[in-house]
C-alpha cells in the first residue's frame, strides 16, 4: 500500500515511496547531493561508479517502526595518486559508516540506556514501538565516550559500597560545579594519589578521616589543603561516647530505675510544665483507662488553644492520633480484628481471665482447650492481641523499671543541646550525669566540641585538645589523640566552609543507579551512568 503523505522528515534526501508492511513503514529515498568527497584524499567527485542499497532503522512514526531503504551512490575518485579508485558517499548527518541505525535513533537509545539501564530500558522501548535488546543498550553505553572533565580546584573525596562490607570504591566530586568527576574502583591511597598526579591543579581536598585518603592526598597533591569533613568529626565523637557508655550498663539500668521511681505518684514528681498542669487541673476525679485519660488530655489541650503538633509533642502521640481524637466527641473504639477464627466464641471468658494479673495466655490456652477450643496457640495469640495490655503498661503495673536507654540513645542525650531535647530527655540526661562520673566529666567537653564544630571556631581547638587529653575519660583521650594526628585537616575544617555534603548526595544518586541495575552491572557501566550529566 502506497501512502502519499506522512509526517516524516528526511533532510538531504528525496523520498520516492512510502510502503506500509504490517506495523512497519518502509521509506525509500535517495540523497539529493550532486557530489561527494573521497574519505582519504578529500577530492570532490561527481562521477558515479555504481549504486547500492542501505537499510538502516529509524525512529518510529505514528506508532509504527521505520525502515529506511536508501539508494546510495559509489563515486570514482578523480585523484590519480589516491589509493582509492572508488568510494561510497558518506551520510554523516543521517547514518554513520557501516551503521545499522540512524544517528538520531542511536541518540535516543543512548538517552534511554543512561537513564534506565539495560533491562528497564528494553521494557520501556517496547511501549515506544522500538524493539531493542538490553545487550544492545549496554553496547551503546560502552561505546559512548564521556566528555573530559576539567580538573577541579576544590575536590570532595568519599567512599561508596559496591558490595557493602566487602568491596568499596571512591567517588570524586567537584564541589564548585556540584558534579562527580570520576569513580575509582577502590579506596586505596595509591589509587587516589595516581589520580591526583594525573590531574594536577587541585587546591583543596575535602575528605573523611580515613587514613588512606589522607595519605593518598598527601602523596598525590602535597600542596593541596586537606579539610576534614565536619559531619565525620561529630560522628567520631559520638562513636567515642558510645564506647564509653557500652562499658556502663549498670549505670544505665540504675538511671532507668530512678526515672521509674520518680514517675510513681507516691514519690516526688519532677516539676511539670504548664501544659501538663493545665490538663491535671481539669481531669475528672474518677479512674480512667489509659486511652480515656489520653483522650481527655488531648481534648483539654486543644480547647486551651494548643496546636495538634504541640499536643502530639507534649503527650508523645502521633499527630494523626491527635487529629482523630479532635474529630470525635467521644473516644473512638478499637476495631475488633476481622479474622479471630475459632477463638471468637471464647472471647468473653478470655477477657475475664486476662484481667487476672497472675494468669498467662498459655494457661488460658489450656483452659479453653478443655472447653472445646480446637485452634492453635498462635491463632489464640493473634485473636486476643487487642485485649492484652501492652508490655509497657504491664511493667508499670507490676512496678518493674522500663528498659534502660541503649548506649546509642544515651549518647544522643549527651551530644544534643538543651533546645533539642524535651523535658523527659533532659531529666534522663541529668539522672545519667548523677550516676555516671565519667559521663558527667565528658559532658561539658562534648558540648564544647559540638559548639566548636557547628560554629567553626578554630581558635578554641588547641584549648579543647589540651583539656580532653587531661580528662579522666579514656575514650575522649583516644579521640583527642586521633584529632592531633590529623591536626591540620581538623583545623582546616573549622576555618573553611567546605564539607563532604555534596559527595554524600552524589553517593545517594549512585546507590539509586546501582540498585536500578539489579547489582549485575560491572564497574565500567556504573561509572558511565554516574558521570553522565543528568
């Protein structure tokens, strides 16, 4: 079937016929150029020797694949001294030499491959009426030459995991241009030093505190200023504190016991804030369940004009819970489980037995078995989950202390400032400082270091190092010795604004690309996709 018109352009060619075959349009055309130049000597020639046909594929049109049938001429070379007697006319604007695809089709496939990779790119191309395999997309990627990046003057260096815990690489980021400039296959000092020697001109190197990067930067760019990343400085401080608290489980348990005793109404309560006082003044005198008590507190605070976020923060509730309580005049009921199986007939008896504090669910299981229950223990546990009190309320009812803060949680109590902690966390911290002399000795040093890093105060670094080395906390002494060994980079971190924040962002993008490639891509493909400008 011959169609007279089609919205299709072929610059430099005259279209003779358009034939539709199934879902493919076959477009027959010939170049309108009158002459061509020899690729060896460059002599122009218009003497035609013969003709042949090329059949490259092109971008789809109107939802149909395109196959071009180009009548190509072979010219005679008019230069008697040229080794070529004849040559085929070149079509560089449309099809490369010996190419089976048009240049615009290859550019489209390359863009899809860079954004989606092989497998995902193959799937999306089907919807675009282009059937190309994942291997073809990867070959196009590997055949792409990246543009050379200018040597950055401010370089960010950080590591990334090709296989977490086993294989690591290095990413190099231009902190001025906000783009990655290279990926290295490992994080060895020699590899970084070789890259820096091959790219002279780096003036500032922002890095974490890994010794490999420090040594590599020193070998490859001895005149560059090394800047330690401030986030890693604070992380190293937190790790030192966590090692300190790992050795004090007894003190953490004692803190939890004291906090629990203080919460007991029979004992002295810590000073409450205005929000809690306002709630206590209007609560009814009758005994309320925990949910009813919370509902009354939420309604009271909302009536006083506090926002949902303020109430949620004060009562340690989710904001959506506060919003749900605000929308109801009465306490919303818990929805009964939809699948309670064979235990449904025994729920009244189970509820009665659960009110007995000395009764366990295992005992109830054996009792209802004798009453005709044929289900499993797991089905009973799932059916009555909404009836049993939570572990926290049960522990409070039995007088047992709440679980102590983990060393990591306790570390955050010492690192964060007063404004970043709520009233209960401040009370935990004060109790911890009373029961742990080493934590009390470390706390002012920790706060001074955090303030020094956040406000970038290089003039107080020497005094802090001296005080830390004279302290009675071995973990802080070890941390201070490490800072003194990397003194120049640490002080530069407090003097210059550069950090590895941009490098961390580029690593996040790298992880996304790596996971899109299903973990099967090799380093060269990952490097191409990461360095390709978005």
